[in-house]
C-alpha cells in the first residue's frame, strides 16, 4: 500500500469515486491497521494516540455542553455520564463521552462504537 499511495491519492482527489468503488478497488483501506497507516503517511501522526489525546483534552468541555442538553437526549446523556462521575477509569470516561456525543447528535452509538 505504501508504493501505491501517490497513485491512490491522485485517483481519489481527481476522480472523487464513491466509497463503494474504493471498497471494491482497495478493500485494505477499510481495515483498522491500514487506516492507521494511511493517517501516519499523510500526517506523520499516530491516529489512535492523537485521537485519544484530543478526546481527553476536550472531554471536560464536551461534558459541559452535554450537561445543558434537554429532552430525551439530555436524559440519556445523564444516564451515560453518571457512572463516570466518581470513577478515575479513563477508558470508562472515554466510552461515556463518545456515547454521549452520539446521543447529543442523535446518532446510533452502536454504528460508531464497536466493543
């Protein structure tokens, strides 16, 4: 995949193919390891480490925004955040923030987060 990076980039930028075409032509691009490798090639940053660091950085502000949400989404968010109030478990907090973000945006967290 390293050798074809320039070719793939050119094709994606110029032709703007639909995702189904990309999946057909380069299925490896849709694996976790290849997504991480592509991100590293493009940005020279490790994707997962960068994402988790930024999630940790913005979590307090996100939680403040979520706290102000009303209605059904607000109730769901409060239920998701409640177990993390007294916990120091960073994994639990990250999970809670990501699921709360999905609830805030009225998205299905099961389609985003795979256990």
